[in-house]
């Protein structure tokens, strides 16, 4: 045999801070998978979660890892980044806020009976 192709498969847990991973040779007789499961008992509890809308797949080695990923929002769809442009009149907004503050202070002064300098001669 001049050329031999080997196929390897890797399982990695997508749990938050989980480092469990295993790579084995994938053979027709599944001997590589059997040896990997015997050497890594956590592979007996593997669960796969697939996102329907974007086709993402998640693999978890245990309930704890799956729950940590759910709590972290890993299954939620990724939100596209949004850039919100500041209005061209940002200075106008600041001026309007200052005018509103001055009007509020003027109203307080009128209600308290303070002399606000509106005397006519």
C-alpha cells in the first residue's frame, strides 16, 4: 500500500473553562472510538446541542458544563454590532439642556419670590 489516508476525530467540551478534549482515529470498526471512550469516561455522557437558526453545534461533557454555558448565554444568537452615530447637532443638544436647566432655576426663583431682575422703569 503506497498511500494510506487516516481520518481523526476530535471531541472538545464547549463548557466555560472546561479543558476536556480527545482526538482518536476514526476507523470503520470504531476501534478508535471504543478506545477513546474507555480512556475518557466523560465521553459516555456527551450531549450535543444544535442551534437551529445559525447551525452552531455545542458539545458538553456533563450537566455542569452545559448549565455553565447556558448561564453565560452561549446558546443565544449573536447580536450584530450596531454603530450609533451622534447627531450632527450635539452642541445644540448641550445648549438646549443648559437652557432647560436655566429655565428650571428661573421657575424656582419666581416661586420663592426672589428678585430675578425683571423690573421695568
